[in-house]
C-alpha cells in the first residue's frame, strides 16, 4: 500500500532487560481508583465508581526524557500510577482469566492539565484537552509477567525535587488489577499493545519548569522526568 505521506514510528515502550520494544496500540486510564484521591477531587468514592478515559498512543514519554511544560495550562499535575500492559486481547474477560491477558507492568505518570480537566468536568465536556495532550503519558520499562510475576501490592510514591507528594500502596486500588481488565473488556475489545493506567493515589499537585519528578513502585524501575 502507498500512503500519501509517512507517519513517524509506531509508539512503543522499553521492556526491562531486553532490546525488544512493546508496541502501543491504545492507552486507557482509570479515573478515581483510590478513595483518598476521589475525595481530594471532591467526589465520594462510595457513590461514584471508577471510570475510564483515553490518551493517544503517541503521548508516551520514556523514562529519563524531559517533558515539555504543556501549553494552555497554569496547573500542570503529576499522577503516579501502576500501568498494566495487555498481551492477549479479548472481550468480556472473566475474573479467573484476567491475569492471562496481562503481558507485564510498568510505572506511569498520567500528566494532567488540571485546570482544563476541571473546566471540562464542570461543563460536562470531554476530558481530552485536560488528559489526552502531547507528552502526557510518561512510562518506565515494562516488566514482563513471565520474569517478574504480577503486581498486586507494594509501595507507590512520587517525589518532586526530592519531596514526597503522593504515597500509598497498590493494594489500596478500588478496582484491583484483574477487576480493571474485566471491566474494561466489557466496554472495548482489548488488544495486545493496550496500556491501562490504573489510577493515582491522593496528593496530586502542580509541577513547574525545572522541577524533577521521581516515581516509585516496589519491584519496578524508578521513573524520572524533568519538566522543561
Ligand atoms: Mn490518572
């Protein structure tokens, strides 16, 4: 097939201890999946269950890369999150089989233009400008389940210029990892190459140019990105 012009390379993510790359098809994200974060966003986690939104696949930013401060915002936030990488697709996946669909796990930072997101929320509009902008999906290397197993618990935190901002445990997720796969697969047919950002703990805060974000999840590499 001849295209009228060439696009750039397919977006992809590093794989831990490998030269191979994980190709990215879609990026799904879970909103309000830690109770304390739902409360800090002004919502009741008992009344408003988590939900999904998407970012474009080419929003991925690798570990160690600078992230440009995005345009049209004055309130640019970090959100440290566990990321699921799908390896086998499917629809209406059962809870018992959910783990079989997971290729691996990574640490991610769901970068957010909070002012645009909250404006959209208040006006009943889509979140795309607040969430789905360029360079908004920082992500570390994917750790394959075949080598490192599944992640169900463990410390998660992010520091900005050495100061702790968010700190929790993966076991605090409202929808845990298998439940997220099950729920998402009732809405979309999952495919290999789909990433799922699983939600962020309380403590989201603004970052400025020149600041360095350092994220941690037990068992994964540290995710470091400087805002420029
Ligand atoms: Mn998030």
